[in-house]
C-alpha cells in the first residue's frame, strides 16, 4: 500500500480529493468530515474507503474516533496491551494464526474471542497484511453505526442481512431520502441551473449515448460463488462505456463531425433497498454508499463528454428501483432523481457552461430535442410497459398512444435488461438498451437465464438533419479490464 501524502500522487475524484485535503490538514471524525463536505456520514465513510483503495494510508484512533494520515500527523498514543503484540518476523505468530482462524469477524468479536483490545486487534491485522496475507473489510448489516467485518479474500463477502421489519427499514430509508432531498434542493436553489443551447452546423450529426439500469450496489455471483458483478465492476463498466463511446466518436469523425452529445440516463442507476423481498442478500452497499458511488461515476462520465463535445445535453429519467415506498415522502424523493441532482450540483461547482441538464421529476418520461428541434426524442425507463413494443394488442395500444401523444421521432427505454430495436407502426425507432448487470439467480429461476458470453453495456447512435437515426453501435465489455 502506498504511503502517499500528496493528492497529486493518486488518481482521485473531486470529492475524494476534497476529503484527502481535509484529512491532510488535520485528524477528523467521520461526522466532522461529513460536515466539512456537506454530505451524509455514510458518504464521508465511502470517501475514506475509496481513498484507502486508491493507496492512501488512513488510520483511525479508536479512542477519539478520528481518522488521520500517519505520515502527516503524529500517531495517537496506543493503549497499553497485556499481550506483547505481533512479532516482527516474516512468519505469522500464534496469535496472528488464531486471529485468521476467527475470520470473518468484527473488531469487537475479535477483541472478545482473543482477549485483546481493539487497538491490538488492528495492530495484528496490519501485521498480518505486512506479512503478505490480504485481509478485506466489508460493511456489516443495516446500521450506519455498525462495525466493519474483516474477512479473507477467498471467503464470501459479508452481505447485509435483514434484521429489522420491512416497514421500519423503509421508514429509515425514506427519512434518509427526505434529508438528502432537502439538502440538495437547498444547495441547487442558490445556484444557476445548467443551461446550454444547441448550435448544430448543417451537415454535422448529434451523438446519442443511452445508458440505463446500472444497478450500482448490486452483487451477482456465478455458480462457483465468484462475483461477476459488484460496485467496482459497475463503476469500471460505466468508465469503459464512456471511453468506448468517445473512441467511436473519433473513429466516426472522418465520416461526420459531431455538434451536440445527448447523454441519456434511463434510470435504476443505483439499486436502492427493499425493492423486492430478499434484496438485502443481493446488495453489498448501503444506500448512502450507493448514492456516492453512482454520483462519482456518472459525474465523471458527464465531465468526459463535456470535454469532448461542444455541447452536452443530459436527459435524466428516474427508474422504478429509485422509488420509495412509504407515505409522507414526496414523489420527487426518488433515489435516481436525488442522484441526478447531486450530479448537477457537482457540475455547477466545476464551472461547466456547455451542459444542458433535463430531468423528469414526477412523470415516467422526458421529451427532448435533437438537432436543436429538428427531431423529438422520448425517454422512458420502461417499467410500466410490456416487453415488446408493437407486437401484441396491449403493447400496440401503449406505444401507439404515446407516439400520438408526444409526437416523437425516436424513443428510448430500458428496464428489461435486453438490447433490441423495435418500431411503432414501422415508423419511429424504439431503442431498448441493456443493463450492465448480468442475469442473476432470479432470471435463471424463471427460465430466462443470461447465456451471453459478454456483457452489453449501452447503446450509442448518430442523428443527422435528415434522419434521427443514422448508425448504431452496442458497446460491450469484450476488451474491458475487469475489476474484482
């Protein structure tokens, strides 16, 4: 692990860099860091863990609960242990072997079982890692104040287990959502919105990228228990989609120049909690961590597009996984929508003046202009529609009705985790983009297993003055360096 004490030595997002600078300045508790960054404590904890993953050495003083950089600040005085502590030999000592045998376990459990102070438990963990044994750390259960769980990499990760009544958990999630919604609305109220005008040159094209159903926070395992999808893979997949889209832009430029990029986010960008029975066993991140990770990944995508195109129009549609269940929460308190608003806040803070941001607040669709009004696009998540567009009486009624109502020239949807293109009465295209999340145990159970050898991530296409759809490419993960 690196002992870097300079933010320029490691690759960080803007918010991670802010967290680094605060920790570099002085030791802080999780709540103090959250207050400095104007974010929930869950999110502050996520930034600390993200910095550690990036190679920044961060310690925690159990006596004061302060996080600090040991290379910058004096290490707190440790408690006097009765045990003599880990040895300095390369071989693991008896107590270290005993500790490993207890994993997975929380620091408190290790302290009780081994008769050690938590300071000494942490010292043994560091000693074990110094001797070449990797020890992972994972969040335990539901509670923001719950301890972390140490585990070996080849052990199954500790999944959050439902220990509370569903109504209680839902109320807690709604309380958190309401707090987040109020916070971001206060911040955005004081700022000018992201507005930019399309100025297409005749003969050029617009570039459209449709990304949906990222499900940040979900975990999918194969039959051997190996994770084939998790938050790290999700983040890497969004980054890969972005890079391949920009590579395609460069590849197409000898044929056509591009004016505006339309970045369409179709919803279910984070997977939420308690949407279906047993979901606690399928996720590895709490709601606050999902939010922070999704905001980080999508903000970086938006910045990359803004630096590559003259104008970027972001059209953001919430999905069904973003919904909250209990009464007393506004319709706008959708996790996707809150995520999109935090992204707006970050882009405004970064000073971008070539981004136009559109969002669907209380509707299940968002109409938008392509080629500065030459064509009308129609974005839906797709959960309140049938699987096929115009192949049955019921689906025909839905899509023909929407076409008549909205007069769109091209439409986009997700939700079904499949990649296809259909038409309404052989007229406008309806592009259905895939999910980067592979098929899970439920898909297998209902007889619709995911038999693909590579994951499809999203769709890009061109749009000219004469045609709303000129070319199309579905981006997959064939040449992606997979995260673990």
